[in-house]
C-alpha cells in the first residue's frame, strides 16, 4: 500500500509540474497537493467533509466532496477550517488548469474533446486562452452525456471563485478594485472578520450588477460567464445559494439542466412566497440576459430559428460585440408575424421574455436611464409586476403637459411596448392580465385565443354591455388599462397583430407600407402607424367609386376605428392638433367618447389645424357611420334587424336609422336616438359632412345657390333651404323639376334631419330656433321629440296666433308644412302613428301618402288602426285643406279647375276649396268640375260629414262661432270624429233659421245641396236608408244625385199610392231632408211676400229693416227735390 502511494505521488508530481513547490509529503501534517492526496481522506478535511456532507469519506470522490462543500448551505459555525479551505482551493485551482483537468478526464472524453474542439489543443490557441476555458466555451458541441456532465461539474467549481476563471481575473482586475468586488467580508456574530476563500460567486454577482459601468474587456468577460452559466442553475453561485430553498418550494420536481430550474423560478418570481434574495438574483440574471441574448437562455430553444432567419446578422453591427435580447426578440417576432414557422417551444420562450420585460422596467437600461426623472417623481414605489411601466404609459397620455414624459423616455417606452407585442398574447402584460382576467372569464372573451383576447376586450367597450353574455362584464380598472395600451398600439400599425395580419397587403399596395412587422429593429419608428391607418380608412370608400381595400381589411379597419373613436387619445391625428381646444371646450368631458363628440359639437369654434383634423375624421365617419362607437353600440340590434340591407352602402345606413327614429319609442332606444341625432346635426353643419348630398347636388348648388365668399365651406342646412325652395316651387307650379331625382332624395334626407332635431339649440337655422319664443308661449308643456313640437305649432289656432304675432316663425313653419305635406317621408308624426299602416297598405310610398292612407282607412278588419293612425290622418287632412299649397291631392286633382273657375282666388284660409265647392254645388251653365276634382271635393265633404267637420275648412271657419255656441255638447274635442253629428246640428240650426252669420248659412246651404249630388256626404241619411238603397235602388250607379233621386222618387210614389215601401227611419229623415232641400233651394223669390217672409225669418232682420228704411228715405228725399223740377218743366210746357 505504501509502495502504491509513492507511485501515485510520483505520477502526480509529473502531471502537476508547476505545483512542485507547493506539494508536501503526505501524512507529515503539512500542505500537500490534493490530486496527490484525496480530499476525502486528507486529515485536514476528512472529518469536516463527513460532518457537512453526511457520508463517510470512502463513499466520495474528490470532485463529489468539492461539489458538496460548495453547494451545501451552512452558517458560519459550520464553516471549514482555514487549513481545509486552503487544501480545497488548491485542488480547485489545479483541476482548472490544463494538466489537472486532463487528469480528471477519461480517455473517452479526452478523445471526444479533441475531436469536437480540436482548436482548444492547439498551442497557439492555448496562448490566448486556457484549455479549460476553451473546453467550457465549446460545451454545446459535446454530445456524449458523461463528457458534457464533466464539463458542467467543472464549471460549478470554476464559477465559485473568480481567480479560477482564466482571463477573467486579468481582464476585470481594475473593475474588481474600482467597484470593490473582491472577496467579500462576511461579518461574524462576534464582529470579527475573516476572508472566506470560497467566495461563492460574489465577485461575479457584484460585477454583473454594474455591467453597464464596466470596461469593455471586463463587460465582455462578464457576459461570456453569464452565457456559460445559463444552462445550469448551479453554475450561477449567487443565484444557486439565494434560491436553494425556493427551488424546493416551487420547482422540486424540475430536473436540473438546460436552464429548466432557472425558468421555473422565473415563473414564480413575483409570488409572495418567494424570498426577496432569490427574486433579486433572478432580476439580476434577467438583466444580464437583456444585455446579451446568449445569456438569456433563448438560444437553447430558438437556436434553429435564430440561425434560419439570420437574426444575429440582421441585428448586430460591427460596433456591437454582444447582440441584445430585444433585437433577437424583434427578429423572431417579425418572422412569426410574417407567416414564418416558429416551433412551439421557441414561441413559449419568446413569450416568457416579453412578459419579463413588461414586468420589470429595470431590465432595460435604456428605459431606466431615459425615464429616471419620471420614475422618481411620479412612479416611485410602483415597483415591478408591470406597475411602473403602466404608470409611465399613463404619464405619456396626460393632458397636463408638465407631467408628460420626455421624448427620450417616450421613445424607450414605445420600444418596450413594441417588443412586448401585447396584442399577439394579452397575458404577457401582468397588469392587463390582473385587471382584465375577471372580465375575460365572465364574458364572451373566455373562449377567445390569446391573440384575440385584446381585440375581444376592446370590443366590449363598444358593445351594448347591458345585454347578452357580456352584460356588466367590463370594469373601470380593465377599461383604463386597455386604453393605456391602445394609446401606443394606435400609433404603430403593426402593433395590432390582427390588423397587421389582415391588412398588411392592402397597406403595402395603397399606403406604401412594408410587409415586415419590424423592418428595422435597431431604429424602430412608430410615427407612420397613424398615417397607414388613416390611409386605409380613406381608401375604404372613395367618393364616386368602389372601395380599393379588401373586404376583410375594410371590416377590420372599421372595427378598429370604431374602437379608437371612444377616446381622442387613441386618435393621434386629432389629439395632437387639438390639445388646446380640448382644454378650452372639453375639459369636463371625462367619459369615453365624450371628447370627440365635444370637438364635433364645437367644430365651428376650433383652431384651424384642429378643425381640419376633426373635419377630416367626420367626413370619413359620415361615409362609414358604423365607426361611431355609440351608434354601433346602442343601435346594433336595430341595424341588424332593420337596416341589414343597407350595410353594403354605409352612408345609407344612417338614413335607414333616421327613418326608423319614429319607431324608437322604448326607453332602451333613447341612446340610439341620441347617437343618430348627433350625426344628423353634423350633416347639417357642413356640406362635406354629407358626402352624397355633396356629390349629387354639387351642380345644382353652383347653379342655383349662393356659396358664400370665395367658395368657403358653408353649412349643408343653408344649401338645403335653397334647394328645397326650388323643389317646392317646381312642385307648386307643376313645372319640370329643375333638381335631379338623386339630389331631391338627398335634400329630403337632410330636411328630415332638420325636422327631427326639435331642439333649436342644436341647429340655429331650424324652424325650432326661429320659433323658440313662440314655442315657449304656445307649447310650454310639450316635450321635444317625435314631431310633437311641430305638430303643436301646426294646430290651426296656433297658426292663427303666429300669423298675427310672429310672422318670421309663421313663414318658417309654413315652409316646413309644405315640405312635409309634399313628401310623406318627412312627416315624422304620421310616420310614427301610422307606421304599421304604411307598411301594410302603402309600402315605399312617399308622395301623397295621406291619400293612400285615406283609401285604406276603412279596412279596419285588415289592420288599420282608426284610433291611432286615423286621428293623425284626420289632423293632416284638416291641415291640408286649410291651404291649397299644403294639399298636393287638391292641386293634382283640380289643377285645370282652379285655373278655370278660381283664377283670381288667393291661397290661404281655405279660399280655393271654398271656390271649388261653390262650383261643385252650383256649376255655371254648361260647365262643371272635372271628374277627378269632383271626386276630390266629394271626398272632402264626405270626410267632414263622417269624421270631423274641420276637414271642410271653409265650412268650419264660417260656422265656428255657431258650432261653439250651439253644438258644444256633441263633441267638444273632435278627437274621435263625430259621425256627422256636427253637420246635423248645423242643418238643424239652418232649418230653424238660427244661424248667426250669412257666410255660415251659405256654407250649410252648399252642404245640404251637396246631398242632392251624392248621398254619401250625408252620413246620417246614408246610414238610415242603407237597406232601402239596397232594396229599392239596387243597380242604380252612385253619383250625380242618382241615389238620392231614386229614394225621393220612391217617397213621392208612396205618397201618391199611399204605400210605405221605405223604412220608417229612412222615410222620416227623407221628409226632413226634403224640407231642407226646399229651404236651401228657395233663393228664387217671386213676390214681395217671399221677401218679407225671408226677412222675418232671418236672424238679421233688424239689419235688413234698417237697410230698407234707408233706401225708402233716400227715395223720399230724392222725390222732394226732383219732383219740383219736373213740375216746373210741365208748367212751362203748358204756357
């Protein structure tokens, strides 16, 4: 045994060579070489190794014992003695040198090393670096597991003490001294200090914390060491010792190697159970990884992709010896976004690094240095887990310019968000995940894939969250976080991964964008983002042409624009020029979307640049109204159910909603109405906000209307007034239309907006603004909306008041009445109350809608609602018959008759109708009304008799006082029609000769005489004799008095033959009517007795007596003077 020991000593002396001066004899109690004497059996260490490692020395190899001592956690009481420490350090140093390392290596591994890393054995190479350093640096090339394991174990020995790392001690000596990173002093409980020979990586830890401040040579060495440590948790001694217990807690089942333990710890680094020491070491490792991608662990999983897509070549420059992880991530993300294949493990690795970046703002020195003042002043104490980064995001959007982050901080923050690529996987942002996870889980976003979750959450902001599975899902915290992220995404086109994927080809073709997601990772520039988006939006609907953008991209752009419209902050093209105006006009508008609406409401008061920006957006919004988030949110159900056919023409969709406003009666529809009215008002403010009006009517405007000074932009409302006047006059004069059909339609659409906007404060040129004071006087309790104000003002008593008291209002109101009566689609009151009837009986009808509904008014059994629609229809008849200019049916039916019989009759107060009625009852010789006019007058008189006496305006105006005085008990309100009772009352008064006014007598006489022309104008007689007409006059055609003539003939025949073929009711009423006919026809007086009789019966007999006595008096006076003259002449003749 003694001989064998001597042999081994001799052999080791030859191998170690340079350590002969330190080798001493074994067993004499002095220092000896540890390769000569096993550590585990060395008397200076044997007992201590057994105590610390818990195994007998014969069960250990020296390297095992060394690893145990280095890896075992122990306090100062368990520390090795100085003698053992020294023996152990000598052993560590010897095996890190070439000969010692080769002695540990088996023949198999030695051959493998020479084959796989032959350059390490070259003499010239060894002059530059040691054999061990070279072997360790080429570890990735070794594929024999035993050999690779040996190198890994050797690394753990090396990284425990910087003096064992070849060139490291030499290259970093100055920095070690400068930053005091030598062997650390460990304070003992007795306050004495001893140097621990095994520094456990403290020197490396100290320098890596200051890597940005190191000399270039030392920084290279530190990053190289970090690269070597990345694959094994044990190699980073500071990390290993700080996280040993945390590993057992979080990663007990994770096997060491390939960085698995480290990655596991990274996952749990923000959990409260993790020790602060371990968390700090993880952050340190991550910061090193961001300096050099090879120190981050990404090479192990993404090596193929990095090489395949030339990420190192594309990103590094000659001045950069180490490629930053951010550059590699941008390169790989660019490959993924442009459709290239990335393996699943690599994608997961990329995600983990992106999340780490958004968690800890200190990982990137650029952000840390650029935002130091903002972080100190406004975000101090926010800590990690993404809170500081979101604090900086909020500062970037602040309206307080003093609080806004500096440009260099903003640029660094934009770069972080670019690398983070939140839209491709929402979970990489810890703050977003924390704030919005509850929203995601209880909404329709629960099933969305990671790259669609952000999209889905944003859509919740513009969806009606009071209905469906998303009801009340969104929270204020989640909304705030979403808008912070969207602020940056809206400024960089590729940052919205779904938008980029859908529209990259269109953006390249139409907007000159590149198809690369990150074309220049070293000099990333987000400023073109808003320009590309605006470009795509403009090309969706080109005036006079079709969209040049593909359908999927167009739909996506509309969706994105709709989401961005909820906040001006998401629209940089508006926010930047409008910051001052936002402060002046909209400082109190804090809810999402209010700011943009506010700017649009004050568009005429904005500064020039802001006005241009808001106008440009509003023009596009009018061509694509679905981008309005509130219109889309609150009107979505109506759009889907009733305007789906108009989706292909987006600008027609708004018109569809406008026409449906009368049907929006539910409380749930209130917000939809408000959204529609906001856009209606905008359409009236500027001709450019009405794209179809501008294109269809441009020629007519230039030809017929004053544009203003120098062709400046004018309101569409003023141009509509001009064109509608021309249309109205052409209609009234029945001349060839000067305005094209397309333009007339657009004028009608804008007129409808002017009529519907009953708040005069919205449109200062509307009838409601002109009549504001009169509305307060006449309709104080009427709630605006649904045409109620217009209907109130249009009542005859109010029109009479306006005619005398507010001429401007009367004229404005009359013009609106003309437009409404000429086009039924503008009659919002009629459209609302008769919507069902219009759909059933008059679908698509706009002109002369009243006439169509009148024809259907007797079809109650088929769905006509006489109570609701009939009442409104009756009111419209009354209004139309008050003035022929409001009555298109009258003008159409009696055009030639008006010219022939009433050429000099002025319009207004029912004068034209009165003239035609007179001709109807008493036509001149060989002259009569045309059949169409006769039919119309019959209809008017029939309607007045059957439904409401006010329909016959001439009769009602003439007899109003008599009706109020003598017929009040019949139907004071005239709400449901009187069935002819009012006219029966007037006939009774006429029969009794108690009518007060001659004009009323004349109208009642015409009414009585009209029965001789058509029995239907006498509803009571017609009803009483209905069965008799069937029995006795069957086959007799109606009209021209034939039916009443038939009944009178039967009555006369019964009188002669003394029979009673007529029913008692018909017989008695017919006898009464005969007396009225005779009384109404007794205008031909044949004797003085008839005159006296008529005068005596007249209620104005005193008037007639006075007139008669006056005439007699005049004759008497004339006789007194003229009689003497004739006598004198006679006397002269006699002479």
